[in-house]
């Protein structure tokens, strides 16, 4: 499998998942999700997928500063409607990492581990997303703004004439977004 080398340099997100532990999927329920896994699930790598990954990583580091984030115990809210713009794509990436889903998600096992109803759209927030720990109610707003990392001006003309060059320039922008994550992601503790 061949893919852009920078995918391997993106830090993985360390999680613990109580359900995974109970069901014996991973020892102690501990595992990591990498950017390449998110790209495989999304079917592509783009500024939106990268932004969702970076927003989640930043939120979880803030909410769980001294430990692994606990998958399945994080509520996520968006100002947009599920079908507006790229909200659904962002929601899918965040869901893959956090386990949070809307009403369609896992209903639980023996009254525990439910993941449904942890993701909400049309929320009254002023950020790209709000992440809340359900165990202690601590929340963070995360703002993602990739405008400081513009696309190469040649990219669109290459789409018609040189698809390989287009793909290279497209992934170059994604790479630069990861390199400048401190300037494209802002976390506000509430």
C-alpha cells in the first residue's frame, strides 16, 4: 500500500475503551488510532479530514491531560446541521476516534457502554465543535481554521490536465495543515 509519507509522521491518538476491554478486543482496552486509519475509513485525506483529526486530538489532550482519553464517554456538539457543508464528514471522523454517535450508534451492553446520543448537531455553540467529558462535565470548544494554509494556486488548473500533480498539491496542503496545527487549531476551555 503506497500513500504520502507524511501520514506516518502524524501522531496517533491514544485511547482507552472500556467496552474493548470487556469484550477482549485490546488488552486493558488500550489502543491508538492513527491518521492512516482515519484516512482509510474516510476513503480520502483532505483538509476537512485532517481538521477533524486535529480538533479531536487537541480536545482530548486538553480534556485528559495526564491520561488516555476514554472512548465512548465523550459528548460532541456541532453548530451546523448534520447535512450542512462538511459537518457529516467531520462528525464521522470524530465518531471514529471518540465513539460518539447520534441516535444510530451502539445502544450498550448490560446498561453500560452506550455510544448513541453522544453526538449532536444544531447546537447553540460558536465553535467548530464542543467536546465534553460525560464523567465530570468538563468541556472545550475547538475552532479549526485552515485559511492560513492556502492551496497551491496551480492546483485547480492541474485537476483538468495533470491529476497526479493535482493529488500531490492536494496532499501537500494537508501536510502543511498538520505542520501548522498550532496556528489552525484553537482550544478554549469552558
